[in-house]
C-alpha cells in the first residue's frame, strides 16, 4: 500500500456491500482501532520526534563525517557536496528538501552538527512527539442506539427514493469469456 487512503479502502472494501449504517459502523470501528493503536505507540515513544522522523535524522547524520561546511554569512552556510547552500534563519536549503519535508535535509543537518545548532529546533512542530500524541488524543465514541437519535424535523421529513439499479463502486469488472465463447475462439 502506498498511502493511507489505499490502506483504508482495502480495509473497508468488503464492508461497502453492507447497508450504510453497518458500513459506517465498520468505518468507526476501524478508525477507533487505529487511533487506539497509534495513541499507545505515541504514549510509549521517548524520542523528541515521532520515531520515523527520528530514524530519518539518525540515518542522515551518518553522512556528517563526509561533508564539509563553509560559513558564508551569519546564517548562511555552504555544504561542500556540490549543491547544499543552507540558510539557518529562513530554514531553507538549495536542495529544497528542508522546506518541503519539514525536517532538516542532509545539508541542514550537517550544518547543525558542525555549528552546534540544536537539530530539533530546525524540525517542523508537526513532527514533535507532543504533536503526534495530540493527533490521537481524542476518543471516537459509539454513535448510540438509532432509536435514541435526535433528528431535526426537516431531515426526518425528507423522502429518499430507492435506487432502481445499483452500480457497483469502483472500476467496472472485466467480463470473463464463457465456455461457449472459448470454444468458438478455438474453432476459428
């Protein structure tokens, strides 16, 4: 799976054929489970950044010994590898990765290490462990019994028609050739 939308679609694929209320219950249960799992991981984490970002920084830091930093100005540095011109004040780099991903690129990381700059001060607040914990702190509650729902009159008075023909969700399925069609193809 390449992204969370694909993972979510795959997880709820079978439930799409269920009645809407049941389908929504599957979605609620799936999200509730994911939130609980992620909340547990976030609570156990002891790093400054979310673990994936922390691992990325450690991997990039291994290149620090192979790169040299030249000071261009008070906030500007050149990382000698061909492309890395980093500005500490604007948190930008000529490779554009620093401002794109929100964590220091290799150039920014090398500058931070060589110039004794706090690496975590260069990271987007979205990757800080407290932000990760805040993302999953909310609880997803059950909807409750349908008989106890308070539905406004303008909604309860609505008339919803029934579909005459149901078109399946997603791409149309390829039609398989029947046995008689295969026999005809073999004869010709």
